[in-house]
C-alpha cells in the first residue's frame, strides 16, 4: 500500500478488519464470493485448488505483505482458489466497496495492481511449463528453494521450514510417497536435514543447481 496517500491509508485503517487464523483455517474458499482484498500482516498462507480427482494442488505461497483475493474481485466472479493458513497468521481485509473506490481514485494503486496481476500470470505460466517438462526431483528442489525464500528471516542461515509431506507433495505436484523418497535422497546427499515435518536447507546452492538442470 506504499502507493496510497496518507488520507487513503487512514481511511483504509478505519474500514479494514483483521482476523487471526490458526494453521489449517481457511481465509477464503474456492468458488466463494470475494468479500474484499486480503493483506497478510503476519504468517504464511498457501493458495490451493482441488482437482477433479480430489487432490490438492498448491499454486502459490504467500507471506507478510502479500495481497490475496484480488483476481476474483477484479474479474467480478468467484474465487478461483482457496487460501489456507500454514501457520498462525493475521490477515486484514479491505471491503470490496473500498477496494474499488481506491482503484477509481488512485491511478498509482491501479497501476501497481495491474503489475501484480501481470507478474502472477507470468509465474503461473512458468509453473505450468515446469510441471509439464521438469522431472519430480528437479521440481522438488525448486519447491524447496521457494519455501526457503518464503520462510527465511533476515540473515537467517540455514533456513528451517515447517511443512508437512502432504503440503510439500501438493506444491511439487506429485504423490506424497514420491516426495518423501526424494526428500530422503536429498538428506542422504547432505543437501538438507529432515526431522518430522521440519526441513532445514543445508546446501541451497546444490538445490539451485538441481532445479535449473532443465532450464
């Protein structure tokens, strides 16, 4: 919201609501009606869809400062995916009426939103391409690097990631058993440590090398 004027920020602070979500709680549901623009104040969120086979596919990870729900708002239809808390999170919601008023009154905000949509589309296209031609091992390395960027705090090294094997498999786009097998391989190679649902990245450079093998 850095493109907003002080009076606009003051107005938003008056109309926004904030809610605490525990791990596993739904912020908004796929096919649900958009109620407003969501901004993550703290925590980590997964944006996911459920396929016809009932399997979950994580299409995006979001963290502090990220916006959610804008696609359904702008398109005037239902949410195309669900947002679920990966950990305790505080999420603010700006009502849809105030969201559209802001777009009409603030050209910089509208332009920033279009740029955000453009980047999201580019990321989605790249992800579809990778799912189509990258082997699972390379996709897992890429997913672990994405998780490291999402969870890394300033100057934190190494990065520890609390994520279930189910969520990791949904992010990679493969079966849980396959994901667990490759996690074990990476552990044996000294690339990471895995203790229950906690993964610690020990050699990000090696993961980057594996993830870009087919680029």
